C-alpha cells in the first residue's frame, strides 16, 4: 500500500507556520482547535512519558501536549520549521520508526482529511495504536457538515478538488474499531457546520 503523494512548493513550510493560523480566519480556527484539544486531554487519565505529535506540521499543537514531545513529519522542511524546542525526526506515520507502546500518548492532527481511502487510514490508525500505550487524539473531517456540502457543491460547478476527504462520523468510528481502538470522547469544532472534529480514543484493554 503506497502513501498518498505529497508535494509542496518551496517555502511552503515557513509560510504555513507564519501565516496559516496567525492571520484571517486561521486565528479563530487555531483558537477552536486548541480549545477542543484541551477539552479532550482533560478527559484522559495522566500517563507518564513522552507524547508523539505525528505528523507535527510546523509544531503548532505540540505545546498543548502534556509532557515531553517527539515531533515527526515526512516533509523535511516542516521538521525544520518546528524549531528546536522538542525532539524531531523526518518519518512517515504509515511506518513509524518506534517500538511498541513507546509513547504515553499520541496526537495525529490535520492528517486524516488528506487520506482518501479507508485502507490507507486503517494503516495509519494501526501504526498509531501500535506505538501508543495511552490516549490517541485524532482529527478527521465529518461529511455531515455544511462546510463539506459547500465543498461538494463547488465541485459540481467545476472547482478543482481541494485534496481533502470527509467521511461520515459512523464510518470513521468503525475504522477506529477495526484498528482496535475504542472512543473515549469526541469534540466537533462546530457540529454540523464545520468539518473538523477531534476524537480521543485508546487501544482496547488499555486503561
């Protein structure tokens, strides 16, 4: 199974870090996402040890995680854009270079909407479950939302596909179950309006 192709123009990582969530509507999105992550983490029992931020992008959400953080991204430019606050590595979420249960918790934020097939999503979910002994926080795009409907309508009128994929919530929860994960709580940024939804889950049998 091959990964979804990934290619960005030169300078993208720094522009993403400096502009994407610091200007315009991105500032409000950043506030809502941080609020949602904090709410979900508050539902999780404390598990000592490092957290994995995979993929970390430019490291925007790493500071919200409880404990030391290891940041990974398959784009070397994004790894550089993270700075030197945390441990970093260039690696793919599809094949994580870590041992089983290596991390107290894992954040996988703003990745799964770029993965169009359930087969590939399950590969990622299995890898996250393998390396994590505590909570796993994931985000996905919920197809039952006005934002997704607007995206579909715009495609009907010829707009180029955005490269983002939304799934029904029930479908995504089944994919989590297939990967051996059980849901602890969910938090939609704006249910039925915005696509972005966060889920905290854990491997079956873990406290």
